[in-house]
């Protein structure tokens, strides 16, 4: 089934302009009961609650309860899948990311945010690396600078991914370790295949020879590995995924002859644990109703890091930290509430 779906989707979407919103054809094999894309805008006042001392985001008209803002510093990393495969309809990445950044910064919480993207390993001649993307690209390290974050959001775009699996596990590992990735292990940074370390050091993938991506003058940033986590912060890594995560345990294709170990599920969990981060998975896979592989991977990462949220709004944070967007990202308030649940 998984090898047939791309062909069905290409037939169904052959005349569809992927850059044109509002003209999405019906996807193949999807039940008619799927919900349409949701509005991610946020509205309302975010004034302090005089009784509690906390800032509360008011109800926007749906069933989502007001969001209680945690105390202390909160560092949020957005790891965004930019490779599409099957979709006729795609998430509006710039506007969704912009809306989430604005909501978090306007919440009254002491929030700093990092934005990074992931596509896949780039290997010449391999069909799964169709777009020329990279397994991880840090667009903006941890910062409180709204203008920098919105500039990163505005430059987001989707690109053809080739096959289904993408490099989400590598992205998690890079965001939490900052080690970098040297695909051919020649010790020299190659812009077409490699990932820079966050801070150059002898233990990174290039033995300290490649310039790191960290910019110490960034407003509100920290110094800890990966993306510049701040000292004493509560950390939440959000993986927004459009398809399954490339994993050696699943016998997925990987760069042939690479001597630099590609990251596995174990490396991703270890990375999250090493920086004391919680994990939030967002499943925006178009065919999640008939292919549960991504959902299972995201739930595994959440359980392995004890990441729980109050997804059913019953007042208890006892639900595995995975949200489903059904062709799209969930509403901004829903994602923000889950992030704050994890930071409590």
C-alpha cells in the first residue's frame, strides 16, 4: 500500500497548483468523515488574571479550556518537516508557524523559541533525496527576538521529498546535541550534505574544524548544546511531521557508505533526555487514518520521555503527548496548551 499511495496521489493531484490555497482536490482513499483544515488564528485579550497571578489565554469559542501559563523560563524548539510526498493539501507553514510564535510570545510566559527544519539525507542518485534538502537545518537558535523568529517563519516552504520517510530522528538528535553531521566523514563541512555543529568542539562530527552555527549575540539565547537552551529553562521539543521518520530499525534506506552514524530512535530519545526536554509530536500525515506508522513512532518518543498532556481536557495530564492535525497542524491554541502542559 505504501508504495502505491504516491502514484495515486500524483494522479489525483496532477493538475493541482500546490502554491494555490483554496483549490484542494479530494485526496485518494480518504474517508469522507475527515475534518477540513482548521483555522489556526488566535484571538482575544491576554491580560493577567488578578486572582491567580498567572496569565490566561481566553477561550476562543471552541472546547479548548483557557491555557494556564507555567512559571519560569520555557524554551520551545519547533522542528518542522518541510518535505511533502502524498499531499494535495499542505499545511501553510509560514502562517501556522507565525501564529504559534506570536501566541507563545504574547502568552505572558517567559518563552524563548528556536525554529529548525528537516527534510532528508542528501545522497546523489537516491530517489528519496529528491529535493536536495538536508536532514536538519537550524534557521534560528533559541531567542526572544520576535522579528528574528517571524523572519524564519516567513521563509518556510514545502519541497518534494521523494519517498515517505524523513529525517525527523536526526533532527531531534541534532537539536539536542548540536554535534553536526559529516556524511562522508572527511572532516570537511560540505554544504550539500552536511550539518554544522552548534558549537565547534573536538567531539563534534568535524573534530572542531567546522565553524559552528551558534551566534552568541542572539537576544535571549543560552549557551547549552543543540540550539542554545537557557540555563534553568523548561524545554519542549515539538516535532511537526508530515510522514514517517526514517529509522534503521524499520529497514529504511540510508546514505550508502556514510561513516557518520545516522541517528536512530535511541539517539533521539537519548538527546531529549540529555537536555531534560519533553517531547510533543504533531501528526500532520495525510493518510494517518490508513497508515499508523508515524503515529506509533511519535507515541513511542513521547512515552520514552514521559511526555504527557491533558489532550482530552479532563484536568489530568495523562495523555501521550501527540496531537493529530488530519492533513494540517492542529489549532494554534491546542498546540500552545500542549506545550504549556509539558512545561508544567
